[in-house]
C-alpha cells in the first residue's frame, strides 16, 4: 500500500484564515455579526411592548439583555464553543463530526447535531423578514403615510436579494465589512447620546436588577425572557463562521467593537425611555436626530440586507457540509467566485428560503408580529450546542464530570430557561420555524437511512476480486485497450458496477482502477492522506480517496498523480463508469417502510448526477443503470 506524498489537488479550494488581524476582523463584521448586530432594531421595543415602562422594568430589562449578551455570546460561544474547532471549522455539524460520529455508532449525538442544524434553517427564514421590516418601519416616523408601502418594499428587497444569489456576492461582499463598521460605530454613538440624557442607566450592569425583575413580576417576568432572547439571535454565527476567518479575528471584532456597540445602544435606548421618551413606534430610531433619520433608515436597511445575506450564505455552507457528511442528497453546487471556497450557490436552498421568507413577510406584516414567532428554534439550537459542548469537554479536554457538568450545566440551565420562555411563541407563529426544521430533519434522516440501506444491499452481493477475475478468464471476456475507472461505495471486493458492465457489455478494459470516496469527519484532509492505492490483481488497482466535509472532490487531478503511487494505468484513454440506482421496494417486506422508500427514491431521482457532482469529463463517463431493492 502506498501513500500520496505529492502536493496534488487536495487543498485547492481551501480558504484559510490568513491576513492581518484588523483586515480579517473588518471582513468578519460583514459576514459574522450581521444578525446579532441588527437585533437592537427590534429587541428592546419588543421587550417594552409587553409591559408598562416603569424605571424598575426598564432597568431590569436592560440588565437581562446585557447579561444575556455576556453569558450566551461572550462566555458560551466566544470563550468556550470557539475553542472546539474541527480542523479550523466550526458550527454544530462540525462539532458533531468532531465527536467521532463517523468512527462510532452514536445515534444520540447525531440526533442532537442534526436537530440543531435543522433548527438553524427554521429560524433562518425569519431573520431576513424581521430585520428588513424593522429597518423599513422607521419610515413610519418620517412619514406615517408611507406605512402601507413598508411590506411591499420589504418584499421587493428580499426578492432582489435572493435573485442575485446565483451571480455571487464576491464583489459587493467587499463592501459588507466597511458598511457594518459604519453601522456599529453609528449604533455606539447613538447609544452614547441617549446615555447622556440619563447616565444612571448604567446601574443595570448590576445583575440584581435583572433578577429582581425576573422574580418579582410573576409569569410575565419569566415570559419576557422570550423577548430578551432576541438580543442573541445570531450568536451561533460566531462559532459557525470560524472556518472563514479564524477565531482570532472574530474575537477581536467582538470585544473591540461589536459587544461595546451593542451595550451602548441598548443602554441608550433604555436611557431614552427613562428620560420620558414614548415607547410607541421604534425606540431605536428615537435615538437619532430627526434631520438624520432618513440616512439612518437607509443605513439600517443596508445593514439588514447584509445580515440576511449572511444567513443565506450560512445556509449554503451548512447544506454543503450535510451533503459531504452523507445527510442530504447531492445538490447542484455552483462556485460563484474563485477567491473563496465559501462563495457558493445552491439553487434549491435559495428558492425554498425565498418562498418561506417572503411568505412570512406578507403573512405577519409587521416586525412585532414576527418577533412573537422568533427565537424558539434558535433557543433549541443553543440547547443542542450546550449538550454537545458537555460531551466535548469530557472527551476532548478530559475534564472531570464535576467540572464539565458545572460549566455545561450552567449554560444548559440558561438555554433551557430561554427555551421554556419561548415555548409560548408556538401559538403566535413559532410553529412555522419548527415545522420547517422538522421537515429538514426528516429529509436528512430519511436520506441517510436510504443511503445506508442501498450500501448494505450492495455489500450483500459482492464478489471477491480473484473470483471475478477468474470468471473473466473462464468466459474469455475480451480485454480492450485503455483504462476503466469505476466509482463505487463498496469498501472491498469487486464493485457491482464493474460486474454489471461485464455482464451487459461482455468486455473489460485492460487497466482497471476502482475509486471509493470517503468523506471524513474533518473539514480538510492533508495531501499526504488524500489517496491510498493498493493492487488487487494484475492491472487492477483499488484506491480509497479521502476528502474533508468542506472540500469538493476532483478525481481527474488526483489520477494524474497516480503513477508516482505505483499505479500504471493509461491516463491517455480513460473511461469513467458510474452506477445509477433506481430504488424499488423489497419484495420480502424486510426493507424500509414504504413511505420512507418512496421519499428516498424521489430524492435519489432528483439528486445531482454523480459524474457532475465529482466534476468528471462528460464525454468520458458511462452510466450503468441498475435496480436496488431496499
């Protein structure tokens, strides 16, 4: 057996976190912090909209917001979660893979990880709608007569945003960081002006104000946590996006600019209310002088578009991870820029998100109504992350049960409290992201079950290589010139696609190479571990090709390096053979339930062609159809 020692194609697509810290931090502002950075548009007005704004309530609400930002975002994600990167990649799917689910049968961890990922899709559809609506509702303060046009304008912006995704955002994306820099500075300055009108607002830094409000107002004090939680929607992005920038730039941007700006702006809004400002309308825009209100609305709208773009890009990236890990069918992935591996477009995901997001915008009509449905899926995602963090502390850091239980248990209690407070939102529309999340989870679960069933059926009919080659000789099967490359999912013996090829075409190439792709539970695979080749018979080689879940396979370039590994195939005349399965129901009734088989068969028929997914040359691919009973 040989190992690849070349510098082949392994890391051509990888985008590392390189460059100066300030420059990467500036870029991170436009990608990572859009969601959490626009939450001041609707969080505080939602909190105070449910209660009479007395000083006790205002200071208590502000204290809860500030300490929620600190505990969940700073402590949980910045100080703990971001230290559990999987080869530089973050997010709940990367954490799930880090815990070795590909090496051990760990259904509970898989269930938690996949549920968390599915829930991100659920609330991700609300983020663009609530953010854009909140920004445009500022027009009501400029000219109340414009109110009927807010929803149509929001729909138009969202339609345009989704429509441009297929063209990529590499060029305009360069402006995201500077624009968000202006946005955060503006928020901080506005907050300072508000604080100047009532400096005593900083008393809310004392957590006792928040606890007093929480425990002295009965059930209403507890349920207000559902609105408080809006301040940390988007915190998961800090962890999920470390693969793009590295943890250093994200932490620097958070502590140097984002966290202080959020604190100042929330404090400024509270100070304004304590100073006697009315709470009707949007408190955020009342911080701005009237003469600058229109430019601020424009800036807020651009910031919410950037936040929405970040959600869409994140959905694309997470979908690709799920495909590579075998939890979603092959979808057509378009690389929209050669500058960054993360610049991709997935049409099915884009249009589904657009339909749901626009539907929510029209159906709910106001950001206040959307806020009543927002947060439940995110809070459940954070619960899932806390559960996986506990396991990571035990298994990766080697912490004792007491130490890991104390830290993760505290975070779990906080997350559980917010989740319970958000449960009341189900009747107000919170069922929408939950239904969408369950649908995504169901698709992933059924696809994985179906793929496993197909793999098992293929392994049941395998023929050992010596036996197969003996049959070829015994039947005088002609050997033609050239090389045949067979793609297979089987780990051993003769691939079924080769057996069927000989059965139907009654010929076999002189040189044979069997390729099996395995996606590992790491984001990137080094060039030295990319390919392993062994000779199974004369002129018959078998290669195991390893890729990370963030990489795209390039088999053609890999084959160019095969000769240095001892494989003497003729690359001047290569034909690629791939199988195309038609899934049918097992006659003995021992397969998957009928409804699961039908759904899996539908996904299999509509999945991207194997040759296209692996970027094989179209004029050299032969597809062999076969029926697989599962």
